[in-house]
C-alpha cells in the first residue's frame, strides 16, 4: 500500500526542503477542509508524469465525499488537461466542468503548491455543490475564511513557517472560530466561540470590539499572561496560547490571513479545555501524592537502616553482626530505589544515578567471607 513518504520518495527532483514543505502542508490542512466543508487531495506527478494522489483530507464539519482511501490512485486521463493547466498557473485554478463523485455533483478547484519558485503539486478542493445551497451566516463566513487560506497556498503563505502546534489539545474549527479584521476587531464569532468567552466571564457582545480589549477585561491584575497571548488576540502571528479566567480555560490558535499586499485579517480558533485542564491538575495532584509516599517510605527505610547499623555495632556476635549488616545493605538499597521513584513522575528510576552506590554495596557484600552460590 502506497503512503505519503513513499510517494514523495519517487520524485528524485524533490529535495529535503520540498518534502518538508509538503509534510507541513498535510500536517496543517485540516483547518482548510473543515472551514471549506470540502475534501482535499494532494496530487504529485510520478516519474511517468501521471498525477497520483499523495494524501487526502476529509472534513470533520460535513460528510466526506470519499469514504474510501484514494491515496496512491492515479487521476483519470480526462482530467490531465486541466491538471496540467493548474500546474502552470500561479493562482487558484477553477475547473469549468462539474464532476460526479459517488452520487454527489462536485466542483473541483486547484491550488498549485509552490515553494522556492518550484511547483511541487496540486491541492484539489472537492466541493459538494449541495453544501452551497441555503447557507446561513455561519456557513458563509466559514467558507470565505477557508477560501482565503486556500488561496494562500500558491503564494507560499500556507502552511505557516511558524510552529502552531505546541499545545496538546489544539483548537479545531468545530470547537469555535472568530474572524478578525486587520486591526484585530471581531467581524464574526461562531456560536461555539461565543460560548467559550461566556465561560471565561465575558458579558458583552463580541462583534465590533477589539478582541485584545475583550481578553484584557477578563484578566485580573496579577494573573499570569502567556507571551503569545497578545499575538493571538490580535491575529498578528501564527501562534497558539491559552486564556484562563473565571475558573475556565480556553485554548486559542491564530491563523493570519494574507493577500498579495500583506496581512488582511485573521482566523482565531477557540476550544474550551476547562475539563481537560481539571483532569490534568488531578493527575498532577495524584503524581505529587505518589511522589510524597515514595519519599516517606524512603525516610522510613533509612531510619530502619540506621537502626540496623547501630545494632550491628553494638552486638558482640560476629554471626549476628554479619546478618545485621547484610539486612542493613538490603534495606538501604530498597530505600535508594524509593528515593529515585520520589523524584520522577513516570515511575522509572534513572539507573545511572543509583548504579554507583549499588555497585559499591555489591562489592562490599561480595567481599564478605563465607559467601556461597547454591
């Protein structure tokens, strides 16, 4: 079965930067599929010049057109003409022919993937025409935002060069999105995004206000502010951050929108992660409790070891002294293990930190007389 990396490997003219750019693209193009309510296909040409599906992306906001996996499939011959034309274009190329995928009527739009002056392939946006009927404000704003991101691909403005996936629970389109103007004013806020800010304590309406001012109102005087939060709230950079207020937490991700002249606005994805943070806090509390238990066990074992050492010094019997010393070493070894466990959260002891003491004890034990192996 063909996979993405294998298909890219068949193109000897692709250098490492080209492959890395395509990997970045497919790692972050889910947001375009979700906003556009469309399936995405990445096409590259093989050694014979045929167009092969290198990767596909299904939207999570609408039913997919392709339930089957089409990675590795070759595009039909009747599409080669418009695919060639799209490869030669420097902008988004719209097909003039409606096609049928399954039982759906589909309109194809092609975005040449350009990087360092080279066209690497095509991103095909397959739109079910039924999803364009009777759209409301939410659908219209979402489709328009997805269109802006899609048009950034030929200009090399998407994917972003900056890392936007630093959080474990990154926000998604379905969790809520906000459309910002170039000045950072809220032009539209999806219902889920409004709910996120309501949980943070926001009582005013969002459209028409600077999002940075709304976010500032939610923070108290001594609340810690992440360094990336101002960039996210203004939409000036492709970064992520988190806003904590009113005992709630909202994860946010900024997606700046660009045209040929520069930044024209931004999309802000929001996700309520309050429950996730509460569970993480519970796990941290449990880890701290377990660490404290190991620490106390270590202290108790060290106390027992000290008593055994003291008793061994007082006894006059060589045989009893030998047994007490061996018991003391065994207890001390166990105490060292618990000490290591008290200093880690993954219940794994760093062997290098304890091996020196363990070897020293092993040498002392082996040097004793009358040691036999049965």
